[in-house]
């Protein structure tokens, strides 16, 4: 789950919507600073730049974990 802080402070948060036929669709909605939920989501928010940086770091960590696992599996 990613909460994105857009320029100007608006938060883009994930939301799931269930249609009348029971199908669930994933999407997002924007929350402005005057919305009561804003302070609930704010601690989770990161800018797009922060998300891109952390994704690269997380990918590198994942690769390290997979390399160790593959080494153990082949032993």
C-alpha cells in the first residue's frame, strides 16, 4: 500500500470499491488537508520521489534475500 503526498499536500490513498455485481476494483482517492481522515493517512504518506528511492532500496534488499535463499536451496 502506498500513500502518495502530491504537490500541495493532497494525499492519494488506496481504496477498494465493490460494484453492484460483487466485483471489487482497486483504485485511489485524493484526500485534502480539510478532510477528517487526512491526519490518519499523513504518517504513511511519502512523496513520489521518496517512493522511487525506497523501491530501489527494497529491490536491492529483496535481491540479497533471494540470493541467500537460492544458495541454501542449491546446497
